[in-house]
RNA sequence: GGCCCCAUCUUCUAACGGUUAGGAAAUCGGGUUCUCAUCCCGGCAAUAGGAGUUCGAUUCUCCUUGGGGUCACCA
C-alpha cells in the first residue's frame, strides 16, 4: 500500500473522525484472478502503522458484516435480479472476441468504444454464465464533487457496463454501490481516475431509485429513498518526475517500508495529509488531533502533487525531535547497533538523548552512536583531510593529544561541566584554538566524521575509555 | 482521437479582484568555543502564453499550449 492509497484512506478517516462518524474498512476482493495472498493483512498493518483506526471491518466486524465482498455475493445477485426484473439489466450474448471486434472497429473509426452501440435486440435470459450488463439510459449529468467542484458530462460517456462477470463475481462498479447502500455509506473518497466513471454510477443510482437531488449532508436520511453519498475525488500523487501517477512500478515504496526504514507513523500521516491539503495558514506539520480538527475537503488541492521524499525526511526529523526521551526510547528499540546489545538501559538512554536532535530517521541511530558501544576503527583521513589539522607535524599532534590526556586525567568529577572547565584550561595552557585541540580530542575518541558536543560525549564515554582512546598508539 | 479534470518559485503550497505575490522543503551564505545536527539571520527563486471584463486580474470569462485521467469480464 503506497502513499497514494494511504492518503485516500487518511482523508476519509479524517472526515469521519471530524464528524464523529464511523470509518469502515471493506475488502473489495472481486477480482479473483489478481488476488495476492497476504495483501489483506498487509493492508491492515499499513493502516495501523500510520495511525488510521477503523471502526468496522473484516477483522473486527460491525453491524453490516461481512465486510468482504466475496462473502456478499448473494446480495449482489438479489440486486441484479431486481434490475433484470425492471428491465434495466440483461445478459451479454457476445463472446469476449466479438466484443473485442467491436472495440477495434470503434478504434479504427477513431471513436470511443461504446458497448451499447451493439446492444443486442433480444438478449437471452441470464443464466449466470455470461456477463450481466446494465441497460443504461444515456443522458447528461451535472453533479457536485466535494473536491473537484461542479462537473458536467454529456450522454456520450454513458455505457452498458458489466454488473456481474461471467465468473459470478460482481464488478467494483456494481458491488460498491450495493454495499454502500447496505452499509449506509455517506461519503465516498477515491482517486481521480473514477471521475470518468461517475456518469455511469449516477445512471445506476438513478435506476436504483436514489434521490438524485440531495445528499446526506443537506437532507435528513429518509426511510424510503436512498440518498446519494457525498463524492470526493482526489487528485493523484505523482511520482518524483511528475509525469504520472505514483505507482509501485515507479519505485513507490510501500508505507511499511518507510516504517521499517525508521520513519514515524505520525510523520507519515502529517506528510501525506499535506500533499494536496493545507489549512490555509503557514503551519507545516500537524498532529493527528490537529488534522482531525482542521481538515477540510474544500481545501484539498485539485491538481496532483509530487511525492517529495526530501520533505518527508524533514517532517520526520521534526517529529523525532518533539518526542519525549521515553517515547523515543521505546520506538528505537529495533534500531540500535548490534554492539549495543549488552549496554545498560540507562547508558542507552543517555546516548539517545545526545543523538535525538541528529536523527532524521530512526535508522540513522547506528551510524550516529556506534563509537559509544565499541572501539571505533581508526580513520587517519579525518586528520589528513582536516584543513587545520593537516598542517601539523605528527609530533605536534602527539604532544597535543598527550597534553589533553594529561589534563583530562586530572579531572576529579567526570561530568560535562568539569570536563568543559578542564578543556578551557587546556586551551589556555597549549595556546591552541578550539578548532585544533577540540577537533583532535573528538577525532581520537570517536574516529567519526561527526559527533555531539565534546564535553557531553566524553562524559558519556567515561573517563577510562576517554583516556584509553587518547593514549592509543599512533 | 472523444470525454473529464488541472496549471503560482526546482518541489509542497498561501494570497474576500487592490500584497514589495507570503511560508516551508531543497540549495547557497553567515552566526551559535571542534565536527555533524538543532536553532537563529540572510540570499536565490514563480503567477505557462494570448485576448476579454474591470479604475485595477494570480484571482472572473474565452482561446492556445502544456500536464494528468479515462474509453477492461481491474479496482
């Protein structure tokens, strides 16, 4: 489940929460040929990881169970039969090859394909082994979309689409409408690609006896007649090149990949919500509570947004820094370097406190902290590439390191404050700049390209380790 | 090709018809006793083009161009 799909779910979730409504999860598993084992569990895990909770669903049940379309076939058959009885559905007598011929003929004539141009005069009774088609009533429609605004189309886009496939399963086009009615769905949010199907859906809603003038938001639910749900079609999230909608094939990572890669669920939620939505102020990151409070479909962008991973990285850093140390500690559990295995919890918490403002993702932890848990490997290039240190003779370096060791050995109370004092005295005694002496100590004790502030680092490393690393043979 | 939707910095975006067109990311400078990060300050950078309406258009209308979607026994 990539960010595009998650965003659709997120917006629906936010609208539901804001209205104190229910957000329900329904599996639309009517394409048995393309079903992927494990995808249901994966999808649920993705929703949970981002922090989207549903109130009714396949695994938790609810008043309109089952929430799995393959278990509701009887409902679709009943609804289909009602349509047949009304004369609004009929058996498709053609073979797939014949339909394909119609399609190619339309293409050759440079016209859009419409099945109804070949609608059979006297279709056979439907026996369930052929597709069942909707007998459309082509007409123009104008409707309101909560995101796109008012949209109009002509009769030429309405066709006799398939209600039930020859394998007995309904199409999405049919099943979702029946389920939505059964489950009293008030809001439909989905990708923009469904806009072009809307006229067909509207035609079916009308055949089903819907009140075409009102929606649940402007009219009370009436017993006899179903009301049209609110429609909100969301613009696509584009790939980073911006030339097509984001999909797995363009390397769109699964949201769980981001979680595994050290991204916070709430950072993902904030980032995803602000792709195509903002509250009109200059606020850049939002907590879930703020999103529920401030989200509005009317402020959703109508144009597609590109997926900008750099911005996600920044948002993630923002959230990491806002976490309490306790909270952060529980979240980084799986990200410690292996060498931290035997370290005490207290020690790890202190290391984490120093690393917190440097973490862009939780996965950065090992690179930032390894020298706190194991002897670092010497990397002389840190000295030879340093524009101040490379001017020094090796003997000068040895003298300065020895002086530092001697000074630090005399520190009685080993904490950041006393180390700082000793370091300042060392500066005076050697007459060297911080850029020389501090760099040297930092490099000898960590052998890392960067590390937290020196006094805190040494304090945490401990006196013995600090002195030992400063006396290592060069 | 028909139909539908869209169009502000590189990117995400703000702007009741009246603003030096704002913020954020990225990037480039500077500051915070060493590095990295944080934080702060500053720089760079946009209304696709053309008509029209209006005293005045990023904003309203039309055309052009560009982009996306769709035209499945997929959703």
